[in-house]
C-alpha cells in the first residue's frame, strides 16, 4: 500500500507519522508532504528528538510541498487535520475518495454521514428557532429539541477531535504528546491492515 501523510509545513506531524510507520511496516511505500511546505527544510529539532526517544531517526527528512503527482501515485492520503483534508479535496476533487484524516481512517469514522446529520439537526433547530421569537418560547424550544441538541454536541465533539494537535513552536513535551497521538492512530491502522491479511 502507498500512503501519503499530509500536514502544513511537512516538518513536524507528517514526517513523524511517515518515520513511525516506516519503522513498523518494512514493506510498503510511505511519504509525507505539506499543504504549505517550503521544499527542502529539515524536520524540526523537537520532532527529531521525540522520535529518537523511540529509537527512530528523522535526520534525513526534507520537507516537500504536496503536488497532484504525489496524490496520484498513492492509494491513501492521511491528513493531520480536517482543514488539510478539505483543502486537498477542494484543490484536487478527483482524489476525494482516498483522502481522510488520520483519526477518521484509523477509527473508521463515516465523516460524510456525520456532517450530513449535523446539517439536518442544525436545520431542525433553526426552523424551530424561527417559530419562536420570545425568550419563554426559546426555553420551550431548548426543552423540545433537547435530544437534537445533545446529539449535535456529540457530533461536533467527534469532528473537533479528528485533528492531530500541531506542536509547531512548542516544547519537546508538546512534540512527544503529538507523536503519541500519531502513534496511537497508526497502530490502529496497522491492526486493521494485519487483520485483513
């Protein structure tokens, strides 16, 4: 399987993901790129140090900008945030079926259905609000749509939690936490791949 990891500058999150999965899966094609990368920069020092804790080297990494050609050559694109995913889909809609956030793919989340359900719930609540103009009715509305509001909050939370934290400019501990988040989700993906074989 050919997998491309994507973040913003290709100096922190996506190179850590690439290096980690290469360490875990020896056969395969893995690379990383950034939506706003400046070509040929090294990985950030803290990314190198965080991976070194796991015995993984990242010193040879050089950043690269995402291109249509890179997207075309891979089977799967895993972004670090929903913003990265949406940007790629807007720029390259022909690849939308193979672009996911790392967490969405790892957890098997059907993001399209969640977004559709959020829109439905928001529409129901907005229509109810339009019918209710005074404060007393607004309280009745909250009571009437209690279940919808609770479901909406849960769905918003799922969407918010799809992003991998950006450690850029942070401490080594910030990078270690981000690496842990990446590692956890790549391990889930590896389990899925192994169970298919």
